């Protein structure tokens, strides 16, 4: 029962975190196309996204990590190749979350600042990463 509750909490936390990552990616892609400096309304939307990240998205990421580590322990999967690869992908998504969040915070502080060009492909990176993670978890290869 404990395993199933932890798994449920992990899935909800991951869904919340990934939806936030996609929202950030969409917002950064949209703002990158706007003329600079950003208008007050645009800065207000970005500020709301930054607050949303602090209140919901970052805690969801931390909860997903905590539950995932618990699941790996309960499932005795620490030495499996699929979990090692999954951890690398989750670390990459966590880093992307930090980069996107930092870019949004800097844009609120400096309205004439554009997001880094590499973030144009963040949506694809998130979707590819999540797809690979789901495949690893479902198939558990190796």
C-alpha cells in the first residue's frame, strides 16, 4: 500500500512539474519573439510565472525527486541500468527547469533582456526527455 501511495504522489508531482516546464518553455518562446523592452503587461505575466514556479512548480519537482528516490529504494532498483539512465534524464530536466526559471527571473528584473537562444528548443527537449523516461520506466530494459 505504501508503494502505491508513493507512486501516486510521484505521478501527480511529475505531471505538475512537467506541465510547469512546458508552460515556461512556451512563455519563453513567445516572449523571445516580442520587441524589447518588454511592456509592463508582458513583465506582469512573466512575474506571475515566476511566482507560480516558486509556489507550485519547484516544490512539485522536489516532491517528484523525493518520491522517485523512495520508489527506487522500495523497488530495489538502484543498480539497474534503466534507473541510471533515467536519473541522468531527470537531472537534465531539473537543470532545464533551473535555466528556464532563471531566465524568467532575469527578464522580470531587466525588461530589455532576451532569453537564451538555446531555450527555443526547450519544449522539444522536455517532450523527448519525458518520452524517454516513460519508456525506461515502463520497459525497464537491461
